[in-house]
């Protein structure tokens, strides 16, 4: 994972950093289930030096659309400097990866921020698409990647998570890892992270014609923290915790089965297990489902024409759906939910194809 300083500078000066789609693993990943995520190249961001009034979709403390993102990036640089010093003082830098954040690189980042460094991004904030992860990946690639001496993805994921925690308090590091590698990532466990750039891991690049994955744009941004905290509080309740049992015996095994089905190309089984996952979320994660889409959600469950699930923490942003008949599903949305936009996921290029967009 180490790059030469010259190659890193050239690469990061020209490339964009993709958003991400969490196919499976929302909430359950916290409980050590598997998770599968892919880059989404339809939305991306890039660093731009000395640019006028380009706005940023991810600024300090989780706020969005900061009109002065040079100041936001400078605060981020200060946070990284404090984090590095704190880790060094505690004797944890070697193990956390923060030893790779050199003072020279930090000084360069701070200087560039003072000279109006910007992050130009079309990734919508609060949508679960990894807007702050893309920014973290861009900063890592340009300033720190050449100093990185570890080879394990797990260690890189951890240090990227420490960096991204600046934006919303707690990060697994998955989002910036996907943006940095621009490749699908499989989390098999807390201790095993696999990238589909590895030669020994294959990724399904095309679903059969009768299976389509699609995103639904709810049109509403959300904040991840409160929903995740609510989930953990329910899970950790000690007295007669039915919710914990439902998670352990339902959410985790169903999520793992969906991932195994997807990777094995077992599409009929995947449709069935995706439907079960949709049912589980509808019954047990009502707080994360917008009231205005609950009828849509249930319509899919009742008809069997399509199934939808959260794509991230919920409460807005994107939803992920699967259908065996895209034409029927599209017509249903056009007639009943014309205010929502649909995008079909193209796994061969990791882009979104417009199914239709609200006017």
C-alpha cells in the first residue's frame, strides 16, 4: 500500500475519489457481521489548489456544504496534527498508523489550506454515500500515502477511520478505504478485510438480466450518529432484550447470506434473502425508515415485484432495491411515487444509470 512520494503527488493531483454504496452490512457490521461495499463513480470529489468559491460537501463536525472549506480543511489538518502528537505521546502511534503522518506532510497540508485548497465534490452530504470518506481518501493519498509502510488493509482501514472520525465522531474507515482503493471491499470480520483488487478474490461484475439493483433517492439528507446510537442503545439493553435476539438470530445471519449469495452468483437465493432482510428492517428498524416511504417499502414486500432496504443508516439519503422486472418496477414508481428518482447500479463500471429522475 506504500507509494513513492512522486507517484502519489502525481496521482492525487489528477484523480477523483469515488463515493461508495454499502450493498449489505448497515448496522449489522457494528455487531461483527460481514459487509460488502462498492465504489460509486457517478459521485466523486477531488482536491483543487487555490480555487475560488468551490464548496465542500463535508466540513468539520459533520456539517455540510461549507462555503469556506479552506477553513474546514485547516481544522482537519489541525485535528490530524493533534491526533498524531497524542498518539505519539501515548506510545500508540506505531500501532495506530499515525506514525506515518509526518510533520513535513502536515506542514504542507496546512500551507496548502492557507493557500485556498478546496475539495470539489458532487457527493451529496448526509446520503450515506461517503462524502467525508472521499475527502479523507484524497487527503491521505496526496499528503500521507507515500509515508505509509504497512501492507495490511486492516491497518490502513484503522488509520483512515481515525482520520475520518473528525467529521462525525466515529468511523470504521470503510468509506475512505473504498474511495482510496476505488475497488469493492468485503469485510469478513473485524480482523479480515479483503479488496477485490486482490488476485485471489473475484467480484461479480454483471448480474443476470432478470436481477437489477437500483437506488432510490429520498431527497432528504440525514445524520448518521443519532440513528446508530439509538440502535446500539436498544441492542445493549439488559432486561429481556428481544431486539438483541432479533439482531443476533435474524439481522446478522440474513446479511451474511445475502453477501454469500451475491458473491456466488446465487441470484434466486439472493432475491429470497434480500426480501427477508427488507422484511426484518421494516419490522425492527422503523425509526430509520422515513414515514413517507413506508408505504412504498410495504408495497414491495406485499407484491414481491421488488424489495428495498436501507443503504447506510437510513433516515433519508438513498435506499437500495432489487427487482426481477425493472420495467414493472419503473412503471410502479412513475405512477405512485413520481417524486422519487431511481438509478440502476451498473456493477461492471460502478456507475449509476438513470432509470428516471424527478423533475
